[in-house]
């Protein structure tokens, strides 16, 4: 099928040949269409894991995780040959099915994000999730993990901060190490 005949997201001029990711959305009304991660004439985010997380949040913001609207979303990655035949995962309104992709399945940022994402979906708190959760800020890494007395009022506040870091895509092991160290030094 040539790219000009593929139905795509309404209102979005996709760069179908240079996008890192493509997804196919299957709607409950038997309609399906493709979406792409790169807008024509724009650059993609360099960090491809953050790009993927940002696009999943975008799909959430457009109500594609509403079970009355969407059956599933298949996410593909473009191969070196330029084809979108590498299935990464299938997103359903209440769970994810990972494809047989070792690089994707073992990436701790991806796994932590998907776990947190679907925990928020299941608890009805998905509205809390926005683009700030994937690390789109000007804060330096050393400031994120800076330790000083009085930074957190109590252990619950420290826990909430650490949970937010994991949602933003920080590696869970690094965040847990920071949390342990902070507890040992200041509580």
C-alpha cells in the first residue's frame, strides 16, 4: 500500500517516511487509521523512549484509551530499512500486550512508564498524567537527586516525589536508591 492511501490522523500532516513510530488505532465503529510520531517539517525528540512515552500520553489526551471508543492501538517502530513492521506493543484500554522485542521489553524506563500508566488507568487517576511526567523540564539531573535537610516534610512527601520521578521516566532503581539514601540521612 503506498503511503498516500493510508488513512492517518485527521488534522495532522505526518512525515510517514521519517517517523520513528507508527501506530494503528482500531476503533469500536470498525474504523482504523494510522498515526505517526513525526510531524512533517518538524524534528522528533532525540530521546526515542521519551518520544514514545509522550506519544502514548498524547493518545490518552485524545481519549483513545476510552474502551467505548477504542479496541486497541498497535505501536510499531520503523526499521533501518524504513518499514514499520517491528511491533513493539499493543495498547488496550486497560492493559498492554508486549510483543516479542527484547530491546523494548527489557528497557526499564519503558516498563516503569507502562506499569505506572496502567496503574493510573485502573485506579481512575489517569487524568493526572501529562507531558511533565516524561521529563519535559529544564531541571538538571543533579538537582533532581540533590539531598539536603528539610527538602521533604515527611516520608509520604518523599514517596510521592519518588513516584512522580518514576512516572516521568526516571529509572526506578536510581529513584529507589535516592529514596533509601534520603531516608537514612534525614528521617
